[in-house]
């Protein structure tokens, strides 16, 4: 747990600000909407909790603030390890495909393994 959250503003403080509030959205130079980060939270955690949160944020490839924001709002955090596993499975699939095309005697077995690799990639993507 992240300890006690102490917001500088409270959702019920009458400001009416929410992530979907049009007042928070501005147009950037390219013409797309950007949300303005105008409120801050102060959170106290133990040194071990901080280290754990920072480690998890780094594993997701996110900054600490963005990681905490996503976790608190129930948004998905990417897992960098999943990307590494998928890339390795794709590499192995390529090698398996090469073996399949080169060896007529064991082609059926290579094809079975290739299908299993493809299924594993799909399972990781579905998580």
C-alpha cells in the first residue's frame, strides 16, 4: 500500500476538475488534446516501499509519477518483461520456421513447435 494519500485538492472541494473536464484539456501545437497536470499529491512511504515502487515503475518503463498515477487510477501498466519474452519467442519462431523449411523428415514436429510458439505469443498478448 502507498501509505496515506494527502491531496492538495479533494474531488469534493468544489473545483469540479476531473480527467475528462474540458477545462483540463488544451490543444497542443499539432492540434491534439493534452491534459494539463495542475494538481499534486504528496505521499509518504517507507524506504523499502519506495524502492519497491521505483523498481516496479522501472520494470514497466515508466517514470515514478506516471506509474503511481496509472496504478491509482486503475489503468494498465505495461510489462517490459512481456515485450522481451515476445521478442524472444518471435526469434525462436523464426529459427523454427527455418528448420521446418530445411528438414523434410522432421517437418511435422517443427510445425507443431512453431504453432505452440505462436499460441504462447497470443496468450502473452491477451494478458
